C-alpha cells in the first residue's frame, strides 16, 4: 500500500519529522493547488534535487494532497508531509532552505530559522513586490528587479534570514513542465483551440453578457473548424456557476467540445495550436511554449473598430467572428509568428525550460549566501522602528502613496514593536482615512477596516472623537471619515446629535461596499432605523461587483428577517449558497439556515441587541437567543459542520465549545474546552462567555472547570 501523507499539526509532529533526517542540509519544497497548482512544479524540482543527492522534504497544503496522490500513487518516500500552518515552521530548525510561492506562504513565517526562496506564481509577478519583500531569495523570469521602498518596512517584517533580498534570474519554473510536455506532444498541428476564461462579473446582467460572448466564440469556432477540438477550462471559482454549466450542457453533444476541470492545466496548453483567454496571464505561458499567438477575447469598447488587430503577441477579438478571423490570419503567418515569438521569448525569459536545472546547480551558492555575478542583490537596510517617533514620521504621509495595491499592516506591526500607543493610533487613523479613496479593491478596503478597529482600541475614545470631529471640518467630502465618525460616536456617545448628523452626512456621499455595510449596521443599531438599513444594504449589495465576505450576507439576511421579509431572506440565503457552491459553506451560512427554519416555525431569535441571555457574534453581527432550546434549534446545523471540520483545524474547538454551551450541551462544551491547545485574545473572550453561560444556567462546577482550563492555557503562554 502507498504511504499515507502525514500532517504536521504540532511541534511534536515536526520533531518526529526532524528525527528522520541526517546531518546533510535539508531543502524543503512547499506546494499548493489553490489558486494555481504548484504541486507539479515542486515534484519536478524534487526529482532533480534528489538526483543531485540533496536531502529533500515535500510539504503540501491540504488542497495539494489529493493532487500529490494522483501524481504519485505508489509513493513510498517518507519525507512528505501536509502543512497548512506556517507558524509550525518555527519548530523545523532542520530546514535550511525553503522553496515556495506567495500563494502558498503569503506572509513571513515567524520564527523560522531557515532561508526562504519564492517562486513566481505567474509571469506578471513583480520582484520584489508588496507581497514578496520579506524573502531571502526570489526567482525571477527576467534579469530585472523592481524598485522597492524597503526603508518603510520594519526589520522584524522585512528580514527573514538575510539582510539582503537576492533576485535570481532563473526563469519561470512552470516553463520546465510546459516545454517538456510540448516536446512530448510535438509542434503540431494538433487541431485544437484551448479557451481559458478568467473573469466573470458578479453582476448578473454583465455576467450574462460575458457568457453570451463566450458562447458565440465557441459556436463560431466549432462551425468554422469542424474537425478541431475546442477545450473550455473555466477558472476554478467559476466552474459551478450556472451560466458556465449551461455552456457545458449546450455543447456537450458536439464531438469536438471538451470541458476540462482537471487538476492540471499543462496538457491543453502544451497540446493546443491556439489559446483564447480574456484577462488571464496564462496566455503568456501558452505563447512562449507553443510559439503561437494567443487570442484575447473581451467585450468591445465604444467606438472600437470591428477589424481584427493584434497587440504584442496576442490578437484582440470582440466577437466570435473575430476569433475565427484571428485563427485564420495566424495560420497563414505561422512562420513569421514563430520567429517573432522566439526572439521575444529569448529576450524576456531566462533559462526557458531549464529553470529548475539552473536552481539545482546553485543550491550550494544559496546555502552559503554566495551570489553569482548575474544575481541581483538588494540591501534591505536597517529600520528597526522600535520608537514611537519612527512611526509618527512614517505616518506623516498617506500610505496610499507608497503601497498601491494593498495597504501595509502598519497597526499590527507597530503594536508588536512598541505596544499600543495612542499617538500612533491617532495618526494611523488620520493617514488611513486620507488614503481610503486611493484603494479600489474590496480586500484593500477590508484591510483598512480591520486596522482602524485595532487603532480604536489603542487610543482613548475622547482623543479619537476629537480627531475625527476636527477632520470633519476640513474634509467634508470624505465618506470614510463620516462613517467612521458615526461608528466611534456610537460607541462613546450613543444617541448624541453628532452621531445622527455624521450618519446622515455619510448617506449623502458615495459609499463603497465596506462603508455601506457599516452604515447599514449603524442605521439599525445606532439610529434604530431598521427598515431604512434594510433598503440601503439591499441597494449596496445589488451594485457590488464583488463576492463579499459572509458578514454582509448575515447582516442583510437578519435585516430582511427582522422586517418580516421572510421570502426575500430565504432568496438571499439561496443566492449565498450558490456563491459558495464552488467552496465549502461556512458556519455562518448554516447558522442563518437554522435561524430561517426557526423563524418559519415562529421561534425567531433576537438580532443585534442583546435582548436574550445567550449572545453570539456571527461575522460581526450580534445575534441573541432567549434560551438554550431556541439556540439549539438554530445552531445544530452549524455545530454539525464544526464537529466535522475541527478534525482538520483544532483551532475551531473554541467556536465549537461556545456553540455547545449555548445549545445547553454542557458536557460536550467542557470536553471540547479540554481539547483546546492554544488561545488568542478573541478565543479567551469566547471561553469566558461560555463560563458565564454555564454559571447563569446553574452549571457552577462546570463553569469553574472551564475557568481552570483557561487559567492553565494562560499559564502555558
């Protein structure tokens, strides 16, 4: 029987792995398949390293384990482990050099003693960039390094092992697999077109328009080239979308149509004559591998010429007919395209098809920090940022000017280095609000929201109110300022006239979805205008082009239910379920499903205000219950999900214990508390809440036992 992949879940697991190793340097490769698969690349690289005699460990995130089993069904090699928690790397001092990418290890693994080398996850990845500045080494497709403001980052954040950031122009490791596959399939012709669409708008009308364009392109191509294959490979997050599934059903009977949702995307890149995509960077992988142009299919802009054009190494098409014209034009000019693309590839990509071999030849140079002449060594500088004055200088300018795509995590960094400082918190909030409009993506706005919440806990409410009231007179068009002013006033001066004025002013300004969600909650909780909040949030959700976090759907669901709109609440829950169809539904979804069932039966819990004795926060939305029986009705589905997931993620024991207690399952709650190995501040608050629930329901002995467990965990820290 093939060996099962064991998981690293504790320090003891790491120590047992270390005991299997000898004194030679250890090279670790950490891979995932989410969102892009790196398992194939790391296995290819591992084989080369083992041939060279290096001691190698393969680490896999949970999503990559199944892919590994398919690729290596007879794997007996013992140094393979599942690793989902980067914090456990601190218990792996035996690893000298870790190869991974920022989709697998997005942040610096704190306490790790080895060096880290990051692979690029696509050809467009800047080196260094705002996500990759902390590494010791970074593999780059081209012999270039982007300018990066290392001086703005604390040493504790930017320095992994070395005080330098070394760019290794080794090429793009994925090309090793693609070049190898192309050599096996041959240059063609293969009579195959691969279509890899990436982006599907959330708005239903725009999504339908986009899918209509895709359907037209498929139909036109199959009609024009009846003896060719047409491969449709949707992006992973879109594969269960009903619009995409309707395409599969429509063309399933076509002999040349192939619906591909397999684990690897190499086959239909390396064996295609042409590739169609929209905004995905995968087209560059195809072009440089096949030496054929790509076709970028996007909706036409106003005033756009209907003729086929090309931009760089790709044709631009806006209809099915234009796709067909592009293919025919490319077939007539195959030799010209091949020569053009080869020249461009030689200029752009280092060591095409031999990236892993190049890295294998320089492992010792990386272990000894001996850069070769073609490597680019950048000095990260010495910026400890261990004094409040350093942070005050840094925050004097809006940080939107120096980190364009995603805000830096300045509040947690400063808190770790200098503790909670009110002056830094105030200046951070000011800089954050002035930077708010510079960020457009939802994750960036969410990042700002989380960090402002941290800042609010670091400064006194009087200081924070004073700052925001002062800014109000100077920045009358800043929507974020007025929403956050209303938020702060709701906590420190509830019912004050300033709160109502700030909220009314905010509602006259254009609000992004994050601010709209906050404003809707404030309308209900602070202004007691539940119906207005419901209408406002419904409108904001309808205008959003993002798939949002669960708390938005929880809030909208509760508002609809509170206003007696049970059918609409049920419809929202159905929509939420469809949006989650390509991934696991969360605890909040099943809790809302339970609440809906209770509402239909006339046993609806209270919302927002702690009217009942049992209260829980569901993605920042407070929900309270009148008694344990009512809670059990609503929580049983969520509890079932938690009990299943806790086997893979022991941190969920905290939530599981609290829900057991709220449901009146006292023995199960205490048993779950005893399984908890570690607690953060939020977890401690939840366990304290559990102890209070037990005490209020006459379970005094179990309540005292929970508190003893909590003290034991605190002493262990």
